[in-house]
C-alpha cells in the first residue's frame, strides 16, 4: 500500500500497537506511525497496551487493553472487550498490527467474521509461534528489508527503511575535525554490534569516538560487547550511553558526524 498515491483514504483504520506513551524508550516511535496514518485515513482507531502521558491529536481515537505481562487470561479478556467496543462503534475497513503478533492472532476469527483486511508490520528475525500461525490468515506482511522478516512468501512487502528528519537530524557543519560516530538502537545480537566495533577499530584515530545509544535485552551479550571493547583497547573512545528518551536521543544524535 503506497500512502503517497492517495491524499486521504475514506476509511477507518484500526491499529494494534504496544504503546502510545511518548516516554516509553522502546515503543514511543509507534506514536509517530499512528499519527502519520491519521493524516491519510478519514479516521484512525488505536488499540494499545499503554496510554500514559499521551496528548491526543485530532483524528485519533485511543483505546487501551491495559496489558500486563504474565496475566494471559485477563489480557485476552480485556483485548476482546475493547475490540468488540471498537467494532460496535466504528466501521473499520482495515487493521494494521505494529509488531503485535499475539494480538493479531487473537483478532483473526473476529476480523475474518467481519471480513476486515488485516496487515502486519514485522521487522525482526525472531520467529515466534504466534507469527507462524497468524501468517496464514493475514492479507499481507510489511517489513523494512529482505532480511528483516522470517516469513518468505508473496504476502511479504518490503518497503525500505526511513528516518523522520523532523525528529532526528544532524547539525550542518562545514567541516568535521573529529570523527564522532553514533549508533542508535538495541544492542542485541541480531544488530551485529561486534561488527560495528570491529569496523570502528579499523578506522579509529586519536580524536575519533563511537557512542552507542540503546540497551541490550540480553545482559550476557552486553558483557561480550564490553569485553570486546576492552580486549581491543578501545575503552577510551567507545562509550555506552544506555537507553534514552526519544527527545534526548534526537538531541544527542545531532552532536555527531556519522
């Protein structure tokens, strides 16, 4: 689906996502996705797990499942309750699931009954059982690159990656005296952080630096990263900043050259 071809779709879009909390350090970007869709559809409904601190904008109607990890039965009941309320009050024409494979699977029988098209955004190499099942019932899977989705069939649509220059930008400089590199994202094994460190070690100079913004969901792997840094004598030029809010990340990122 190319949203640039049509000025506005005369349809109601329902989005499943994890968070509409701008302070969430992992999923706050899902807010921008919902708001961008809001510019292209007549109406957008968001069924999310977390709603704290969000200031609603026109054209978005937000519902929360109040999803609590480990409370499986309660989560399912709350999800179905909110979904039925939405379908009762709005004529939903299409559903877009943002990495939410479990909620996508839960919604399958309801969406099939109402004959609502269902698309899933999935950009991760992890292949959970919920994805293995739900892929048979989806109208399509949208992903960023050929290697970012474990599903390999005609339902998969590769759309490329992008950065919103309004949120993340570099300062314009006539010259860069110091080669200051920054990596923003999770430090998980699939991100090949070891290769980033190796590449930097081959081009580093006395005035260069490499900063990582983000955390590792696997503590043991973080220890491997720090051990690699120390064993290559890169302690003084490689810095791990940890997780940061989106606003802080944008401000930090603007200080770097690459």
